C-alpha cells in the first residue's frame, strides 16, 4: 500500500473522530471548527447576527482574533443581514508536480468547508469556501451560475468591496511593505512598482508611509506564540490584485482594492466576473516557528494550470550588462562581451535590456541572436509594457500592450530564436492590468517564449497557472544597490527579509549575484560607491533567492578577477529545486536554508544581514558523517574593505551537527 493511500486513510479516520470539530446551525446562526490534518491549526467559522466571521489558533494559541468575512456587490450586500442556507464538508487530497518553484512536487491534504448564505434581496446566494491544511488556510467566495429564470437575474457581478479582515493580538509586530499609489509619487507614471522598503518588528498601529496600506505578502510576529504570513493567490484576468489597509484597532486590517491613480488613472478599481465565478484565494500561513512560513506552497496548492506549456521550457542562468554598465551598454559590441561571458560560464541566457531597438536595431538583434546561438546561448529581450499606461521613454514601446502588437513582436522573436522576454513598468493592480499580464503570458507561450516581469506586482500562483512564467521583480531589487549607497548598505537587511515574505510565496527576479566590488564598469574605487557584502554572500544569494532563471551579474572582467573556486561554483549554480528547507534565521537579520537541486545535490546557504559575525550550530542530516565543501569568509582584517573568501572543507558530525560562523554581511555555502 502506498504512503499516500495510508496517509489518506489516516486522515479519513481523523475526520470520523471529529477532525471537523463541533458544529451547529439554524436559519440565523452557524458555528463550525475546522482542524488541520495534524490537529494543530484550528479555524472557527461563525454566522451570528447576520454576519460571518472566523478566528485562527495554532496549538491552542490565538493567532488571529475574530475577524470578518464577506463582500459587497452590485447584486447584494453579503457582509450583513445574512442567513444560513447549507454547508458541506469534504477532504481535498491531491498531488502535483511543478517545474520552477522551490519544491518540485507536493502532496496537498486539506479539510474543506463550503458554507452557503443568503443575503437579503440578493439575486444569488454566496458560498464561502474554506480549506485548512497543515499550517495553511485558504478561503475564497463563490457565486453559482445556474441558468437564469428571469430576464433580470444576474449573470455577472461587480465586487464593490471585500469586508474580510485580519485582527491580530495586540502584542503582534509587523514585517510589511507600504503600498504606494500612482499619484505623482513615481517616475514617469510607473508607480506602484512594489519597490518600497520593509520595516522590521513595527507595531500593528504604525501608519503606512503613504496612507494606502500594505502590499502582499505581509508577515506578522505574534510574540512567543508564532508567526503568520498573509497573501493571496489565483489572481489573473479574473480579478484585481489586492492589498491590506492600515490597521484599525476595531476591525484589524481589511482587504483593499487598487487606488484610482494606479495604471495612470486608467481602468476600474473594482473587479467584475461572469457567473459562475470565484474570487481569488486569500491565504494565511501559520507556524510556531518560521519553518512553515519559509517552506509554504499554498500559493500553488489551490490553483490550477490554465494552459499547457508549448514546450519544455529550459531553466538556467543569465548574464546582464545593464546593472553595472547601464543604458549605453545596449549596443552590439557590449552585448557580444556578455554573450561571451555567458558562454564561458556555460550559462543558458543573456538578457539584452532597454533601448536595444534604437541602439542595436532589429536587423542587428537578429544577427546578435544568431551569434549567441552559435555560442550555446539564447537571448532574452526587454520590452516596455506601455501603450498609454506609463510615460517611460525606454523602448521598445507599444509592443506588448495590444494583441496585434504582441503577435507581431512574438512571431518575429520566435523566428530569430529569442527564448525569453522581460516586460517592465506596469504600475498597478487593477483588473485591466492583471488582464495584460495574462495576455502577455498566454501569447508568449504560443511562441515558445518565457516571461519575466519587472516594475510589477506580486505573482499570485502564476508559476503553476502559466507554465512559461519565470519570475517577477516586485521587490526593491539589485538596481537599487547600483543607484544608491543607502541600498548597497541595506542589501543584507533586504535579502534576509525576502525568504520569509516576498520569496516565500512566489519566484523573485531580484537581479543578480553582484560580483563587482564597486558599482562601476572598471570595478575600481573612486567611481561610484562600493558593494557592502562579501563575495560569499553574493554567491550564497544565488541559492537563497529562488527563480528558475536566475541572474548572475558577472562582468566580463570578473572572468579574470575572481578566484577560480568562485567561478567554478558559479558555473554550477543550480536554479531548480526538488526540495527547500528552512534551517534557521530571523527576518532582516540572517537566514540559512537547504535546497536539494533537481540533479539531487544538496546545497546549504546562509546570509548574515548584520555587521556582526554570527556563530551557529546547524543540523545537516543530509551530510551526516561527511566531509563537505565549505565556502566562507575570513574575518575582516583591519584596513580591509572586503573580507577574503575561502573554500575549505567542513566535517559534519555523525549526528548531522556542524558549527559554522557567518561573518558580518557575509555568507556560507555547504555542498557535496
């Protein structure tokens, strides 16, 4: 008998013994408790006095206090005056595989409740769908689509607001990023680009910087009781992207829709859908430790593939001239240098960034693509997303905003062997903008092209929904290390934040292991500021930052300037994983993770986001009793700006224990 069958039988037995919890219902009230398969996560759902609410506890500790559920729509108010219609319980038990996330396969088991309620005067009933698995909750709202019986019966619905909320215990602190609007706060109408700064361990009541709430995902530390991560998944052309409001002591955080100023003021702030229809999933990940937060797969567990991959898309690494050489490097000769660098490293791709259309031209791009292919490298090309939605001058412009333009561009790219695109400057979460993301992805798949988005929103289950989707930026990324010495100094803070939040729920194109010491082409002091992290930190970030096509920002000169052992490691840097495990860490301070590559090799990587060295005893059962490769940094000597990287060996005890030290703003890598 297979392990899956045994596990399912155990779950069914647990259900028969009361896993679903006590319940009761009348026309005016309903109460039910759902328990996770392991019995630790508990969600209580209630209909009282015409309103729906839920609360969450873990191991008996309150994680979310009673919080509201509901919607207001143009066909009825589903937030109050509700009456009970029916409820149905079931067990979800599925297994799926994926190509491009932190885990290649998953067995998802969850308890499911479908609670249907009637709103006074509404044309259709609403069903709340709640699923509870070990450490994860997902809920959404459903409206049926039974054939209309009268001419005025609704066949579509506009969602005016979601009244769902999140109320936390008062001692909770936050790790969240402020939402910004598009009203004169961003460069050339490109905001929000989801590149604002996180605050660590801030109080619940702290007002957001721009008065617009906070961007998903959102991490909360419920004191000694544990951690909660909020996000959403399953958002495509079917809905707008959402975020959370500022905190209200009475209501908590509430679901917030896009601001009118987003997307250059174009498009509706409220989503609409035909019936039958479902809202996206709201997700809540809960754990006593940070392990379930870092390892969660809930963004993929509850969504489905929307179309088949045209081909077996290839993961890999890419070189990128723009980060250090900037706009002027979009010329033929400079790109040849970066193609040659990719070829020397055995990398699959080279990204040609903005302005190639005027500084290289289409005919010479075709020549450049042929040259790259002769070296075993495929090109990816940058595009502006715009038509009338942003004012950014970089081109190619007006190539991705309509189906006619996309077909022209993508057919041409397919004909010359282009394998990927990076599309930039989206500026909003309106349903109209989400439709554009989906259209680009669907059209690109038809031509065998993979897609990276920049200046964009959080991916919401897209790696599974759209099989040619690679990753999105949606983070204060590597370009800011170049632009600002402040962010160069903050790199440790930021890259030890994302594994617990942004990169926990979706692939992240942060933009490169930066191997130059100085932010200039010559890699010399005196021209722009320096990098503040060690070489080992940068190499380890290639393991920590998850994306199936990952940037390694090697400059051509790095092939001569870097130690041979660093180049050897970077040549073999994997980008797809069978398994990812959290070992230890704290947001904005440090992180150590273990990942098992698709090839079956384990890598342990650690980053120290602080200035002081950190000593750790790691549990490494995958290396028990072995002598393994150990990349680390020598302690910084007086007068040195950069620590000396070193590769040596590490003896792991038979019990799997190993002592390591991560230097300030340094890193470690342990591998076979």
